[in-house]
C-alpha cells in the first residue's frame, strides 16, 4: 500500500476459496397420469448432501448420486396438478446451490361398477351401473366374447352347459388424457334345469301301476302333478310307481306334469299324457251242484267284456260267451271244481271271477251182455257188470218181465226170439244212473241200415251209427277210396262233395246192403290285400281288397280293437305303430276260415314343416346357419319348425330373383349372410321342397323379412 508520499507498507492474509458447487437433476417424463412415478437423476457437482423437495409436501435427503424415485398423485379427477421439484446441493464447507424443475400430473381415474345381480339362472339379464370417477370413455368386456362401449350397459349371459359358469366382467375406463384404469367382477350363470321323465307304458288297463323315471338334469327339487288330484314334492330322482285307475266306461286321460327346479330358482317343466282303459268286470251264474255227469249251464253277467275264457277246473276251457259244460266224477266221493271266467275287454283289459261247482259221486251204470246177436234157439245171455265200484244198489230188468237185484246176476235164458233191451239201474244216496243194451235173437236174415248223416264243412268227421239187424260182420265203403270193417266207425271226409256211403252187413241169415249220402260243404278261401302298407296320420286311409272266395259274411279286425263287416272297407288309424289285420270269412253253409297278416300296416306320425316370416341375423358375424333342437328359442337363423321330414332343399332369393343361398340339410338354416356380409334389411323369397317320412312330397314358397338390430 503506498501513500501520497510514496511511503509503502504491506499486509498479508490467506483467503480460502472453496470449489464451485452446482445443483442439477434430470428426469425423462414431465407429464403423465396419476399415479405418476418419476425417477430423478442427480446431476449436481461437488455436492455431499442433497435436499429434495417434491412440491407435494414430501421431501427426502440423500448423500449419494443414486437416482431418487417418487410417486405423485392427483385425486382431483377433473384438473391437472403441477408440482415444483427443488434440489438443494450442499458441500462439506456449507456451500449450497439449488435447482427447481416443474412436472405435471393428469387427474386420477378410478374404474368402478355395480351389477343389479351377480348370480342367477340362464338366460341371466344383468344391468350394470358405472360408478367410475374421472373417466371419459369406457370399454366393457363381458367375458363371453362380447363387449360394449356404453356407460352403463345391460347384458344377457347364457350357459349351454350342465354346470355353473362364471364370467369375469372387466370395465376399462379412459380419461380425457388417455389415462386408463380397470376393474373386474364375477357373474355366475347357473344352467337351466331340463325337465324330462319316462314311463314304461303310455296306455294300459286299470289299475295302471306306472313306473315313472325322472331323467331331468340340473335340478334339485321335483314337483309332480299326476293329473288325478294327487301330487308329489320330492328332492329324489329315484324311479317310483304311481297307480292310475279308471272306474268309467271310457278311456281316462291323465296329464302328468313334472316341474323341475334348482336351488337358484331355475325352473323347467315336462308333460306326458297317460291313458287308462275302462275296466271289465267278470261275473256269471250257473247251476253249481249235481250228479256226475253234471251239465252246468253258465250265464255270463260280465260288464264290458268282449271275449271270454272259461276254465272249468278240470283241465278244459272254452271261449264262448254262455257255455255249457259236463263234469264227471268217477270216484265214490263228492268232488268240487273251481270254475274261473276271465273277461277281456275290447282294449285287452281282463278280470276274473272264480266259483265252485260240486259234483256228487255217481254210479256209471254199465254192463256187457253177450252175445248181443244170436239165432234162436240159442237164447242164453251172460252179464258182466262193469259199473264203477261204489256203495251202489242194483236192479236188472230183462225186458221180458223178469228182474234181479243181484250185483252180478246169473246167465239168463229167453224163452223166445226177438229184441230185448236189458236195463241196469244203479243208485246211490244222491245220484242214479241206468244203462240199457239191446240184444238180438235172430230168426231172419240180416237187415243193413245206418243213420242219416247231417251235412257239414270240410274236413267233416262222421261217427256212423249202425242200426243193422241180425248182422255179424260189417263192411263200410265211403266213396273216397277208403273202407272200414268196424261196427260203427269214425271217418273224416277231407274234401267237399257228395259221397254215397255203402254198408254191407253179413249175418247168419245172409247179406244185406244200405246206402246213404254224405254232403260235405266247401270251406271259404280267405285272402286279401292291403294298400298302402304305410300311411301317415291323421288323414290317410288304408284300402282293404278282399280276394276271398265262396264267402257271404266277412269280419275285418284292424288290430286296434275296431272291426268292419264291409266287403272292401276303407279304414283310418288314429295312432302310430304296426297293426295286424285279420279277415274271417263264412260261407252260405256256415263254414268259416281266417287269415291274419302280421304287421300289415305301418302308421307313421304326421309330416309338418312351417317357416317364420321374420328373423334377425346375428350382427356380430355369420354363424353358418346350423342350429340345435335343444335351442328352440334361437331366432337369429331362418329355419323351419318340422316333423317327419326325410328329404329337404331350401332356396333363398333376393328381391331381384337372384338365388343367394341353398341348404339341403334340414338342420341348417340361413344365417342372413351373403358372401360373408350380412344381407341388406328387406324382404326375401324362400322356396322349400322335399318329402315326408311316408314318401309324400311337399313344396312351400313364401317370403321372410330380414331385420337389422344393433346392440350397444
């Protein structure tokens, strides 16, 4: 330092100058959605301690250069938030520097929604309520391949399986600044029960003990209404029996209904008509006691019987309405028989009644008187009593005024020639029997004779009654190439015609001849033809062509309980199935024969095909047109309601007559698409041709309106 006078002096001091310090930091994004996580890179120099102030009320201190992470939030939902981030760098000597930078955070967005129902039965309609905050646009993913951009859409969920299906619904909310938030929720769709049941029979005689088999699925509770005033509520699917009765004279119908429900309130129902024929009641009266042989005459008092079977309890039976039957008791004790009448109605229903007949022990008087023929003066006759053993009393009448009470009388000699009808009378405590045998003591040549034969139908068995006198041998010539040397032969004439039967009687007094004619009537020839053999309900008739010969009376049985006496009847069946047809023919002489053709007619259900006049295609894309009968309510395919269709062709034309679609599969309809695009809304013409299961062709032509409907 120098003064004005050039004087000088000096002073020395040490000055310490610390290194320069500079605060700085960087980050990659300056604006983003809340929450906004930012990584700050410390770019300061010569610092040792760093004070971070994030501008949102939070700070931190670091002592290294490592990046610092911080998350900024903006819960205002409507306005942007600006944050001033400051970094103060300080060295060990206390020197500081600071740097401030600005970043911006878009409003927060919170996706949220409510569903009016989150679990239920198919089809399940759910209404969603969007309660999101900060959103501008929304995208709903319903978890079943469909979506919506509506704010609060409604959606119908389906389930075609046999188990509950859970769909995860996702809502994605986007703000005006393209900030995104999403939330998910579950919707559970329970399958609809499928009510089904089977019966072992549909129609039968009373009592109808029906076996009901529950084949329902997806159900927990079953409510049965049997149509007869009784019901059953059960949780069991085990097959069970229910008895239906009918005390009327007409067929009774019972509408059996099954309502199947699940624990979630899902319900389905199925119905089946069961029928019970009217009953038949067997009854009869008769003379129920007497001596053997006892002929009982039975009076049939059955109700609604069509055919009858009598079991007389002795191994014999018969099918006439009011029969007579002879009972025999060859013992010396009383015997009882159980008589059973089984009455069968026109529907095949049966009922039986059993009563008892008492047959008292009865002597069967019989003896052998030998010789039966002799020429006087030989006139002594010997007797062999062959009456069944028993405590009987006997009386012999020799037919010449002489009698005997002996069981086995001594030989008796007649005093003159002639015919003597020797009688034996045998009696018991209740019963009596007698028998007579004629012996002849000849004094003249033989006389040939036999009884006139009543005409009959082929083959005709004839029991010849020989009334010849004074004969020893007999020779029969039947005029058909056969002969017999029996006294009273049985002969069968197998073919129709008139036969001159000759009897030659040879006796001690010579030989004689006798002739009688036997007339054998011809049986009818039975044949018929059925056309057509396949008919369809309900209108098609069967024509019966009678090819029989020699008939005058005809009875047709159509296999369903109905009959006709016409020569060539027409008949219309009312139920499907195979039916046997029987024709019985009588001639003018009462000869009868029958022909039955098994399964002569097949009756099939009616053929039906009906088309709708409007439908809406699936706007989300073509589905090929195939449909399932298990989805009867599916209406996005133009298809028919049908039954009994065998051959099928469907053609679709546009308004200019251009063929745009063809299907030859009745299970494939038109989905409303042409060349990969949905067809324009408007009216189209369809033509359907084919044949029903009975071979009958059909043609249907009409128009159908295609409607577009878009769902948000």
